[in-house]
C-alpha cells in the first residue's frame, strides 16, 4: 500500500509539473503592430505591411514559435493619422501589454509613436519610416531601413554619376518622406555639379501631374527625381510618357509597390528607383519570402512588406537570444552584425539605431522590378555620415 501511495504521489507531482510547463509554454509572446491600412493614399502599403506582419507571425508559429512559445500579433490601423498613432502607442504599451512593437507605417505616425514607446519602456523597430526623429526618440527605438538622408544622397550619386544627369527637376510629396529625401538629394547633386532646375512639392492627395509635368517640359531637364508614393509616381510616369519628355525618371522606395505596376502599366517601364529590396537576390531567405508571400496572398511582394517582415525577424532573433526584457533586446539588436534579411545583409546599426545596409537600384523592365545596380559606398550608406 505504501508503494502504491508513493507511486500515486509521484505521478501527481509529475502531472502537476507537466501541467505547469504546458501552461507556461502556452503563454503567448505578444508583439504590437500598426500600419496605415484604411488610409486611401496609403492603402496598398498598408495592405502589404499588414500581410507581411501576419506572414511573419504565421511562419514563426508553424516552426514552433520562439523558445517554445507562440507569437500573438496585436495589430492596429493608424489610418495615417498622427493622433490615432499616439492612441495606438498608448494602448499597446498599457492595456495590450506587448513586449515589443513593429511599425509598419509612414514617418509621421511613427515619429509620434516612437517617444511614447520609449517612455513606456517598450522596444520598437520601424520597418521603413525615413525621418531621423524616429530613432532619435531613444535607445529602445530602431529602424530596419535606411533614413531619408541615405536614400536621397544615394539617389543623387546614381542620378549624376550613374545616369549623367546635369539638369534635374524635383517632384516630391509635401510630407516628411518627400522633403527629407529631396533635401539631401539637392545637396549631393549640387556637390557633384548638377543643377536643380525646379522643385515642385505636392499634396499626397494630388494625383494629377498634368500641369507639373507640362511646366517641367519647358525647362529642358535631363532627369526627373520623383520623391513620391506609388499613386503620384504612377501619374508622373504616365504624364512624362504622354507629354513625350523623353527623360529618365528616378523614383524612391515609395514607388516600390505592386500598385505602381498595376496603375502605371507600360508607362512605368524604364523607371529607376532607390529601395532596399532586390527581387533578383539569390539569397535563399529572400526567395523564400517572395514565394511564401505569392502563395499566401496571390500577389507580388514589395519593399514595404519585405521591410516589415525583416523588422519582425530582428525582434524574433532578439527575443530568442535574450528574452523579452526591453533593455536586453535593445542591447542585442544594437550589437547585431551581418544579419541576413530578405532585403539584403544588415551590416550593423548605428549608435542611435539606424540600419546600415546597401541601397538597391531597381528598374522597371517589362512590367516588373529588376536589379540594376547597388550602392555600397560606406560614406553614403552609413547614416552616421550625416550626423550634425
């Protein structure tokens, strides 16, 4: 009888321990996310961002989660509204109790949310916002893509030394995205001996470029630098073709969208863009992401989605290595070197959390984005080169 009782006690203890272990393993790792899903001017980017966030979580969970725990995505639509972004940041940091956040939104909402997360002690990785105020919010804030200074300078280097442009017209959206990149483009282009003939800054709601391109037609330019999102970039391509300007167009990552290819159609052929995604990269992870995205959503991935996916990979790697303490995760990410992502090798992060990585030049050929060249000059791609 004593042996039977001892065996029963032992079995009870084993069951209790196993149950406790199962309960602990069942506790999900909650990661916050926000993107401009409902904003009419950013809906395609919002869709790409949301879908890539869901894909990243789906795939990590199918592979066992992180250290045995499943990941739970807590996502919100900021509508490209700064007030809504601030409210979301408050909610994610308090009621939702997430361990980290990925921003899949533009610079304006992200730069408002960043200091809130910093104040609450929450780690945030921005996928693609270009404004320096994002990472300047504090040591817990990182950016997965390069800032506007890097992209604008790289664009000028390619425009002048790669395409031989001497007289350049700038057409830019009148938001942080446009003004930040245009500022650095102008400085570098002037340094290289090119002339900025004209500058036009347009509202994000303005999709009619007829008069702007008509004006530029009389200015004898040999390149148009289009610092716009996909809707405006599509119209720039269309009007340049219809008005027969015959000059190349250099766009930015804002044009790196499946929506541009659909909207501009054949008018997009020949368009150059600066971006962080090389669809022709032979990297296994890059091609796996592209195929997973296509098979899951029956559409082509873009820079926005790939950057969001990468931001989640960085957060996942930090949690796997050091757990969910924000300071420990930040220290781990800060010290990352040569981290393999679907948008190429992340060489390192600067001291304030900006990614150091090559700038890709893609060109639209036969209705698809294709690799054209790459800018790797450390003086251009390292954000520390632009510190004031």
